[in-house]
């Protein structure tokens, strides 16, 4: 559970750090242009690969779960651990 939040917060933290360091090193206009260039260059491939990865996982879900020996059922936290929902 901690890894989930660390994996979410670290890119956000370092992204803000990178943006602030750009504004420290350059004037506002060049820094904004550099950020816009990064977004234009990096965002479309990220979206394409995210969509392709999601489609790949959905098409091979049964095989992957079988290889991992994982259950396909969804377990609700309040049913599995009744004390968790009361906290």
C-alpha cells in the first residue's frame, strides 16, 4: 500500500521540483516555452503507450492471472477485514 502512494507522489514531487528549478534558472518566458516543448514531445507517446499497455493487459488478463496464481475475484476490504471499515 505504501508503494502505491510513493509511486504516485514521487513523480509529482520531482516534477514540481524540476519546474521550479527551470523557473529559477531561466526567465518566465523561456522556462514556459521549455515546459511547453516537453509537454508536446513527451505527452503523446505517454498516452499511446498507456493505452496500448492497458489493452495488452486486458487481452491477456486470464493468462497473466494464471501465471501469477492470483484470484480473479474482487475482495472488498470491509468483507475481508471488518475492523478496517470501522476505523
